C-alpha cells in the first residue's frame, strides 16, 4: 500500500512532536524512520496506525484519506516496541485474536489452520500452547509479528522491534524479517534509532530531527550527500569539526589540521569527516599519537591528541607510528556546512 | 543451561540461606498466631458432644444468622465488583479535578472505626434520614433495620479491598495491549471484554475474596444498621456475642467453628479458580 503523509503536525501541549512532516512510501517499499529519541518517529508511526490524531495535515493510505478512520478499520499490522502480547492468552489465542474479533468470524477450523501457518511462517510452531511469559524475547517478537500478520495487512509498522533482543539474535532476525517483507510483498515502515539497522534493512531511510523529516534517501545517498549538518553528524560515524571558511578555504584553527578547499561563503562552518578521512603523516607538529591499533587490512587506526581535542585518524599509506610520535593531520575529504545551511563537499 | 551450581548438601542451591531457621520461625509464628487459637475454637464445641454440636448449630436462629452473614457478604462482594472496578478505572485512567480527593476518600472505610461507619450509615438510611427518607416516601423502600441495610454496611466496609487490589494491576496493564487489540480490528467493547477484563480477572477475584472475608466477620458497622431482629436481621457474629453474654461458651464457639469452616471452603474454592486463571503466568 502506498503511504502519503503531507504536512502533518501533532502537538503535545507546547511541544510539536511532529512539525509539518511529509513522507511518501511506495507500494512494496521498506522505509525506516531513523532519528534520536524525541525526534517524533514513534509519533509518526502511531499517526499512521491511527493510534494518534493529527492537528493538521493529511494522511492517505492506498489513496484513501485516513482522516476519521479509526485504528481498527485501517487493517494495518503493528508490532509494538514491547510486543504488547495479551498475557492471559496462549500464543495460539494471541495470533488468532485478529481473526476472532472480525465481524464475519471465520470458522474455528479455518482460524486454527491459518494460525498454524503463521506460526510456521515465523518459525515458532511449537509454541502455540505456551503463554507469553513462558517464552523468550526473540520468540515473543516472532509471535507479535505473527499476530500482526494474521489480519493480512498490506502495510506493516514496526516500532523498534529489535530493542529487546541481544546483538547476535538481532542481526539474524533483521535479515530474516527483511526476507519476510520481500516474500510477502507488503509495504513496511520501521522505526529505529539504530542507523545500522535502518541502513541494512530499508530501501530508503527517512532521517527525523525534532519533529521533521530532514532527508529521505537510500543509505548510500545519505552517506554520500547528507542534506543537513544534522544528517551528516547522525549517519555514518562522522566526527564534527568546528572550522571557518575564508576565500574558499576551510581552516580548522586552533586544531592542527591542514586547510582544505571548499566552495562556500565566508564565515563559521562545521565539517564532518568519516573515520577514514582524517589522515596522519609523519612530521613535526602539535598533534601527538596517543594510541595505535593495527588493522588486519588497511592502514592502522590512530587516536591523536591535539591540544585539548582527541581525534580519530588513520595512518597514511606506508607510514607507521608508535605511541608518542608527533604527526601532521590532513583531510582526504569532508562535508562542510556553513552557518546559513549551505553545503559543500571539500577535498 | 548446564552451568554447575556450587555443590552443597542439597542438590539445588537455594536462594534464601538458612532454610531451616526460616521454616522454624514461620511455623512457630503460624502456630502461635493462627493454629493454636483455631485449635481452641475447634476443640471447645466438642464439649457439647457431636449430637449437641449438631443441635446447637441447627437451631433455626443459628441457621438464619449464618445464612444472612454469608448471603449478605457474598452479595455485598458481588455488588462491589463492578463498583470497585469502576472506581479503580476512574482513579487510574481518568484525569479530572478532585481525583486525588477521590483516591484518598476510597481508603476511608479502612481507617474509620466501623461503629462510626455504622452509625453514619444508619443516620442517612433511616426512614427519617437524608437518603432513607426520600426512598421510603417515593418507593416505599426501607434500608435501615432490614437486610438491605446489612448489605449496604458490608458494601461500605469492603469496597476498598476490591479497588485497591484491582488498581495496581490496572496501572500495570500497558495501554499498548489495548492499542494492539485496536490495530487488530477489535471494537472498544471487544477490547474490554477480551483483553482488559480477562487481564483483571485474577485481581478481581482476589479483591472479591478479601471483600467477602472482611464482610463475613464484620460486626461493628452492621449491628447499628441491621436492627438485629432474630431470624431476620441478626448476623452470626452478633449471635456469637449474645451466646458469650449468656456464658454459653461452647455454643458461641460452635457458631464460630461453623463460620470458620464455611469461610475456609469458600476461599479455597476461589483460590482453586485463581490457580486455573494463573496457568502459564509467573
């Protein structure tokens, strides 16, 4: 199902949890809403599900205006952050719930058959007689997914669904869930604060900041061309460097980093560099190597002290450092944003 | 998990050290506070002999008093279930001015001397009282000095038990479960019937047991409003007091024993239902 959000605002008291959000999701697409806590991503998900109202703006799902359509009539599958399983029901009854509350309730045999098929789909057929408190976090998540899928939604909403899983299981479940999305041909929206998760699972990532969607793009495009300083700082493992631009040259004083060219107006600016973009060469300078970590492949990673600042850098090709060596720092590239928001790729 | 536990005398390590000492203290306490007095209560009526015990308990007045005490206590607890649930809901889920005052007022029956409650209830429910007067005039209903009065007094003293047992469970019950039900297509009524109430059922039953247990033994508030007519509005605890005043200790203990056995059976039945409900829960 297509999702079309236009200019949606949602206020809680004085705080705008959503501030003029627009977003469109294509049929069959997997979109992640990525942002720090408080950026409004969960609120947006709840608006899509019909669990939260809006103060202004429109929402169309599959072309239909959702104003005044309650959650129960939207037919959208939702997997909640803490799964929200019904504790007094067995796994079977949990999954069957969406079928049993239908106005035209299918016969019991059909319900049973469909529940079993769903439990097999999420790979926990053996759990049907258990209660939610008797199964593990990962199993609960699968049951919650089966329950959401029971109503055969064309749109699936996932609110931080991996939060309660340990790192190892998380990675595996991510791939499995993405496979499930592709297999079922549904449209999915995932809320997460974990950029790795968003970038690995989603076709496109919508980065949210303080109630706004600031950029919607593929993972590669977000890394290559961050639209704002916030995106540049939030995605990738970027370091933030204060700097100043004059006559098309970016200077990092007082940091001992070589100036770099960028086509930006004069004035204060902020540069963002990825870990590999800060390069250390041998030479007498203010910067001093504090730690060296040799890598199996590629250059050694360094931690460099420069005055009060501590920077991550890599050794220039063919050069070796020991702790205490002094070095010269330069950038092989950076995203630079001037105070007025204009942006340039330096180097 | 196959991690080996530190080998001790027992095969399994226990969470609480000093199992024996703990058990000894617990049993001693239980014996002094509960078992010995109850044993005395069980032994005393035997002075009457089996035939005498049966005769003492099958007096019409005793049967009527026991019937009233248990019937009114059950009815009061039953009527308090929906009322207590409603009040707990209001305190937990609704935001309105005066909620704090309502919350505090709910505990008053705990704190008030029951005799004071009895006198107050009698004053308003009597034929010349604020509530009793209009009711008598408009409908011809009488509350004070009737069985309805007994039920009213018992409802008053036992209401907080239901509210306070349901309240924490309701507070704990995530709104997420209700939202999940809504996204799955359930109407508000279906959500309440299939999700909220079943979730609250164990707490409601516990509240019911507590309210019932409190009501069966209630004395102070009832004797003022009941009128205490033998065979009609005389409760079993009052009958015990009356027999004690007549130095019929064995007879008093016999009524007490009957109450004890009946209460125990009822509470046991409720506990068994509870167990079934708790299946699969920790």
